[in-house]
């Protein structure tokens, strides 16, 4: 694989993705909105501007000449950080521009950040079953999540239009760095504090692993995968958490002691994804 464009390269997950792809021996060009010092591998860009977004797919003078794949991570990262209208318009426009620009440039390999929020977070309406997976219809409960759902629907149709296109949506859980893990033991005091995402998380390094494996995946068309760590943020057993907080929700499998309730079975089976890191080794 040739050069890879990573949008949102300076974000919490983006930094891990760039590092992992470079470790894999891949050529990476970073793009983000942040005003950084000049660098040969970085371009400042506003992805809501269609012209800039399309132009960067063809390269930047004296830096790189086009790309072969795109990893799209840039977004307003959560509800409430901007107004609802601004969040919707920014994220929808940026993703459309990335998808459209890539297609115009002949780039047919796109991996992008969807979100666990499409599963129904914050689960004020209980999920249909536990562990949750990719098999039930999206349940967006915020404007941020609504965009993530619509992005997936757009990707489905674009791949229908172009059978040679590959778009993989990675439904990332709450991204964590090692320094975040010191706070995890305090979650045990109140299970309701992390009930909103079924006590899930994703170590940024494992998130980057999922991106790398998705880029290696050769199948064409659209697919979606939940990407979480193999365990929860809690010391309390997963089966006890499910029974206490979601007593009426069916549990579809026997759960290991701290097994994630955000099922990663599909990512394991199809992508070969296997988390390598846990907060339990760093707290």
C-alpha cells in the first residue's frame, strides 16, 4: 500500500494511528485543522471546504503526490462541544467532502471513525440485548450520533454506486490514553457513572491496530465494526453489571469475568483484531 492520508491526525486517536501506520512501514501524510509548525508530512486543512478537501487528495506541492488510502478521523468528537446545528453541519460536510474527494481522486480504500453512539448511547432506552453488536438497527440519540448514522448510510450507497470502493466504519468506543487509567478505579464507586456506554473503552493503541487491520482488509463494499477493548472499565464482573443495571435485557452469551459488553466478535473474526492493552496493567 502506498501513501495514506490521515485526517484528524493530531487528535487523541489520530496520534496513535499515525504512529501505528508508520511502525507498519506505511507512508503517512497528516491533515488537521490545528495550526502547527511547518512539517513536510503535515497540512493544515478545513475539511468542511470541499475544494481544499478534494485538492489534498491529489497531493500538496513539494510534500506528496496523491494518496492510495484515506483514514478519516477528523470530527467534532462528541455531543455538546458545539451547538447541535454546528456539530451536524461540520461533521456531515467534512465526511461527505472526504468521501467525495477520495472518489474523485480515484482513491477506493477508506477507513473512517464511526462511533459506539450509534448503538443507542446513553442507553436510557435499554439495548435489545447484551453484549450489543452490529446486527441491530442504529439508534442515534443525539445530533452527533445522528450524523454518524447518516455517514454509514452514505457509505452504503456510495459503495453500491461503485463496487470497487471499500469503506469501513469503525465504531470506536471511548478512546483512552495510558495516563487516563489512573482514574479508572474510582468508577467502581458508582456503576451508573459509566452505564452510558456499557462500561466500555478503547485504548488508543488498540484503536490504531483496528485501523491498520481495516486497511489490510481486501474485501470491497461497506462494512462496520465495533472497536472496543476486551474488558470493561470496572472491577465488578460484567454479568453482575448487566443484571444490576439492565435486569430486563437478555444476555445472549456466558460472559467472562470482565468481558466487554460492546461485542468485538465480528472485528476479531473478520479483521483479525485482538486488543493488546488493558487498563488493568497500568492502573
